[in-house]
C-alpha cells in the first residue's frame, strides 16, 4: 500500500510538471511547477535518489523565490495604486 501511494504521488507530480509546459501565464506556470516539483521531491526523498531530490529541491526553491517576488511586486503595485487614487471630495456651497 505504501508503495502505491508514493507511485501515485510521483505520477501526479510528473503530470503537473509536464502540464506546466502548456501554461502561458507565468504565475500559474510557476505555481504548477512548484506543486509538481514538491510532489516529486517527496517521491525521490522516499526512494532515496539524491539526484532527484536535489534537482527537484532546486527547481522548487527557484519557483518559490520568483512567486514571492511576484507577490511583493503585486503588493507594491496595489499600494501605489491606492496612494495615487484621488478620493471624491464633495464641496459644500
């Protein structure tokens, strides 16, 4: 049973990573790759394949870094939009 679970994890992770090649939006591409590589990292850790662990960990960390940068840039954009928004002021006659 344990082997079947990890085989399913590896197939799902591989499917997500391959499916990421068809994603055009950079955010969703990085997110899908992050999830897929996380699953493959778990699988390769379980079967003790150092090359698989290291390569998936590196890709996972790279995508996590760029997703964090994306989130920071998005927050900065929203903050600047909020700061430049002109509030409606009614003038009393």
